[in-house]
C-alpha cells in the first residue's frame, strides 16, 4: 500500500522522500502494520525512494533491522548508492521496454494500415450497397404501407356493410316468398316482370353472389394485412416473429411474377413448413432476405424459357423450414432451374456482382442478405448449386440471438 502511515516504504513512496523508522513498535507510521512487522522480527526500517529523471517515484529501497536503532552513515551511503543504481537500472529497462513497445506499436499500425488500405474499397462498396439497398427497401416499404392504408379504408367499409346487406337481402327474399304464398294469383304485369328478371334464378343465385363477395372482401383484408406485415416500417427493433408469416407475405408481394409467357405453366410454389417456434429477429430485414432470394429464384426460372419448352417439367420453387438442435431455424429455398457453376458461386455474395444484364440487377441483393443473416442475426447463409441441378439457398437463423448490439 502507498500512502501516509503505510509503513516506511509505503510512506516514502507517497512522500517521495526518505523515511527512517527507528522503532516500529512505537512509530505511528507503522500503526496498521506493526503486528505484521514484529511477527517477522523487524523493529527498524529505513526506506528511500528512487525516481525517474522526471521525478516520478519508481520504487523504494529499504534496510530493516531486528533491533530498534538509527541508520549509520554507512547505511545511509548504501541507501543512496542503491537507490541511484535502482533508478538508473529501472529507467534503462523502462526505456528499452518503451522502445520495444514503440517498435511493436509501429509494426502493428503499419500492418493495420496496410490491411485497412486493402479493405478500403470493399468497405466503401459495402457501405454504398447498404445505403442504396436500404433506401430501395425503405421506399418499397413506404409504398406498400401506403397502398395498404389506402385500400384498408374502403375495404373496411365494404366488409362492414356486407353483413347488413346479406341480412336485408335475406329479409327481402323472405318477403317475396311470403307474397308468393299469400297471393298465388298474379296479375299479368307482375307475371311478366317475374319472367323478365327470372325471379327463381335470382332468388337462388343472389345469396351465392353475396357469399362470394364476402369471401372476396375477406381475401382483400388478408392481402392488406399481409402488405402491412411485409413493410413492417414500425418494427426496426428486434422482436419474436413468425418466420412462415414473413415468407407468405413476401410470396404475396411476388405473386404476380410467377406467370410465364408463351402458354408455359406458371411457376409453382411448394411449401413444406415444419413445426418451428417464433424467432427473435429484425422482421423487416429478414423479409428483405426472403424477397431477394425469391426474386433471384424467379429470375432464374424465367431466364431460360427454352428449358421449360423442351422439357416436360414445371418450374418450381420449393420452400422448406425445419428446426436444428432446437436452437436454429433452417429455411431452404430451392429452384429447379439451370443452376450455376462453381466460379459464379464463389462471388455471389460479393457487392455489385451480378449475372443479370445491365439495368436488370445491381448485384446488391445477396450481398445485403448475407450481411443481414450473418452480421445482424449471427446466422449462416449458404448456396448449393450445380449446372443442371437448380440452386438452393439455406438460411440459418438462431431462435434467440446471444446479443443484440448490432
């Protein structure tokens, strides 16, 4: 311990001056350490600090004695010489260590700077990719949310009134039935009108028509909810979400792209959903991953129409989910397209790498998807493909991310 009343050495280091305790048994500087010293048969202790050239106390050098006594001139000379040598030796060692540390630091900084220069272009590209893609997805999300909001108001009005319309129509049909029962003899004008409007068919078909409208309004309500869930503009924070719901909402957005021209069969979506729990993740960002991968799968199936014209095969995207070790959700998205060679596979997650023609792809989708899965969700994103064997992307997302500092 260093401070006032911390024995001879602690006090000398604190004061920066020599301390001579001639009788520890009665010296106030040793009050808290007296029993300790006496147990080792130490009764006198003379201590001098040694310092750096700047005056910093580096340590102390002490002589102890088993009897109470004062230091002799010989003892004082020993302390003076010892502290002088200790000061020089310590300064020399510290200077050597500082020089070595400076060399090591310089080498480290040179290595770091070299590494930074190598990565500078890639980092810039990734930053640009993130900004461009985030802006793109934000615009898409805002547009989707806006469309959903605009549709929601009129469909809510329609859905809310269909129930009353059904009730009123049934009441009117019941009234017509009562009239027919009470007045079976019709005048020619009414009989002609009944024949003109085909009343029997109308009474039979009108409930079916209303039922169909009810189903349609419910479907539109589901679509609006799906649009709102896909955009998730208010969900920038991590939360537990249904992975299947995110996939279904994304498929709904892409549904119009599943049609192939030239009377070819539409792209089929095969879903093999396993029993998986909700996963804690960034829902809007995970939807971006599904959007990017499904978009690429659809493009791959549409890119070679001759393949489907020459083969008796249906273009298909199979989506499968399962649980690994009760801790990780595995999402597999596989198409039966033409696949890709190993050279392309090596670069598919690189920023700005694309096999699409100019103007049809930026090469950002899979790079951003990789960042979202690996960096944001501590998961894995891998690609399995071979020429003629289709392409499969596997997404692994932990159910519970260990930390959410991202």
